[in-house]
């Protein structure tokens, strides 16, 4: 377990809830009793956020991309812009952190600095910016480009954009946030992504499936931060965690099996093909993925993080295509834990005490029902074990996370790398 932060109490878990439309599973919107269109209403997000605040979670998290995802034909998408939703959540909550995803590839840094800085100010210091380098040809076409920018170029631009935005925040003399400035959140398992995380990230999302690899990832990031002159304790690593809960193990497994049956096959295949970078049409469902089709991760386009995750599953388990589709269940590649609240708490505690995670970015199987189970039954179990707070002791996101305000790196007049 990591050392106590800020010289205070023993370390405790940090937990966010990812409000991902109807839930992380591709068939979540089809589960009986679930409103498949709820994510098109702002009340869906505010009610989950209020529930998360009652459970004393660190933050709510909204994913986003500057594109209409073609998979909307098979499941609901994320169609409400994050800062708009988070502003509404800020007005209806008092303590919960607010983390929104905005692209560094397709946004202007000066506009980002003002919009996010203002939201941090009016929310009382609760905002965090999830910096993403937008991958994929669909997004590129949406901005009039023939193809996505090179992977390395996207990350060079991201570093320059973040430094310019942060410098702009630090130059504010009016509408200053109570937490100093928004928390910088970042995710990336590629070499470029890890370097960016070590350089500028404060909360780091990951997609590790193996506990030892997750521990090595966290250690590598902390060492990388130190090499940039940063305090390694000022980095919070939160792997993604998909949960399927039941009052008994059999009930939880039956729920998972039903979600697998409800998964639209076209959606699952399209998502996996996008992650692997090649079509699945001519592959045998009952045979493993041919090894010759798999490239080295650093040579892959798109999201190298999830390509690595899927490639590791293939190498470790050698599943047939059919088995691989079921393993992922349309959820993208984050680790899935199925069981009772006590069993899932055991898993969370093991990762935390092993030094593999400072907490988790939680992605319930179905929303809102899966999060209701998480907040009502799993959170109390973690609290009984002394692993999670029972109430907030501060009002800013930095306070929840045990983070101070790091020194400014870079300057506002640093030239940006063009993404074209």
C-alpha cells in the first residue's frame, strides 16, 4: 500500500463513477427494466451524480469524443457535451468532483482554458480535465481531414496544449478556483501516453487487466514523474473497473450471462475490429485470431491502450473469436469483476494493498441499476473495511484526491504543434 498522502490518515481508495450512457456493457440498454434512452436526458446524469455524492465518491466522470460514433446504430451513444452536463451537475451537488473529457487534438487551448477554468471556479473547485488525444478516421473526417494525425504527433500536441492551458489558469487574477486550478486527468498505455502522463498527469486512468502489470505500470509512472522533477505521490492511478453485482455469486453470474446474450453482435464485432485494426468478416468464429494479423502495439493506429489490452488477452488465453467477443462483451477492454459485494470488495482490496491501484474509475454494467447496487452495497462494505471515506472532509476535487498544487510547467506562449 502506498504511503499516507499529505502526512495524514492511512491511504484510502479513490473512486469515480463513469456515467457511460446506459452502462459499459454493449447490451446494457436492453436489460429489462432499463430505459435505453435515459442517457439523452440530463436528469440521468444528475441523479447518478447525486447518488455518487451520497456515497462520498471522489468524482463523476464523463467520456466524450468529437464525433457521431457509427455504433449508435446498435446502442445509445454519448450525445450531451460534458461541460454542459457537468455545469448542471455542479448546480445540483455540493462536493462531488466533476471530470470531463475534452480533446486536445481538436480544441483550441485558449478556449479550453477559459471554459474549463470558469467551470472550476463556479463549481467551487471541483473540476478535472480528462485530456485525450482523439484517435480514429471518423473524427478526422469530422474536421475535414483525410486521416487521423500520426500517434506521436497527437501526443506532442497534447503536451503543448496542456502546458499552455495550465499556464493560462495560473495567470488568472479573477475568477480563480478554490483548488488553484482544475486537476489534469489523462489516460494512455502507449509509450507516448505514459510519457505524457508522467509529465503532466495528476490522475491517470489505465486499462490493465493483470495485477502485476498494473503494479508495474503504476511504478513506471511514478518513476517517470520523478524524472520530470515531480513528486510521485502527486499522481493517482485509477484503473478502469467494470462491476457486475448480485446478492449471490450465482445471481451475479446470471446477470453477466444475460448481458452477454443481450449484446448486439454487430456492435461487438465492429468495436473489436476497430480495436484490432482489421476486419473480422473472414475469420472463423471458432478459431483463435491468426497471430500473423497482430502487429506490435507501438505500430498500431487508433487507441494503442486498448489494442494492447486485447492483444494481451489473446496472448494469455488464446481464445476463439467467439470467446473473445464474449470476454469483452462490447465493453472496450476494461477489467470485469463479477460477484457479491464482498467478493468484489476482496478484489478491490487486493489490487489496492498490492500497490496496483490508488483506486478505480468504476464503470457499472448497467446504469442506473448497476451503480445503485455499487453505492448501496459495495461502498458500505469498503467502508466497513476502513478502505473508503464515510463522509467528505473537504469540498474540492484536489482535497478528495489528496493532491496539492504542482508547479507550473511550460509557458502560455509556447508554440503549439499542429495536428494537421
